[in-house]
C-alpha cells in the first residue's frame, strides 16, 4: 500500500469527471459487444485511457478546471435528478408548480382542498390533495 501512496503523491486522482468517463466506458463497451460495432469498443478504450491519463496527471490545476467545467455543464441535470428523488421520497409533503411563474412549491400532505400562495409571485391557487 505504501508503494501506491508514494506513486500517487502529487498526482490528481479521481473525481466526478473520472467517474463519468468510467460510466461512459462501460456503456460504450457493452454496446460495442452487443452490437458488434468495433468503433464503440475503440471509443470506450479512448474514454478509459482519458480517465487514466487524468488520474495520473501531475497538472492538478488543469484537471480541477476540467472537473469544474464538467460540474457546471451537468449541474442542471444533477439538480433535476436530486429534486425528482426528493419528491419521490418525501412522504410528508406534496409538490406543486405555480401556474403563473412555474416556481416549485412544497406543501404539507393533508387531505382535501388546500389554498397555496406562491412565495415568488404571490399567486393564490387551489389544489386537491388525495
């Protein structure tokens, strides 16, 4: 273990972009195997090589900038997925969209009709909660 620690000292290591590259590698490799398109296998190898290059790189600042750019580009998708997960797992609240401004609103889960006031635009609307 000491050898690996000494070897990786001063190198960048893994990050979010590296995990995404590994996922792309697996998807492309499996698709290449299933479809027998060799170009997909070559593209998967390129993704794996890029991931390994990034992990072993000593240019830490450049790798951090690449990861920050990746995180900025994927932020809307990651936030959307996080909201979807919260909506599915929240047993005490219901989520509605304001019909006027589209703001997502969280209200307590009670039976019957409820008046909801949007915090962003002040629109009042009624919803039925089952």
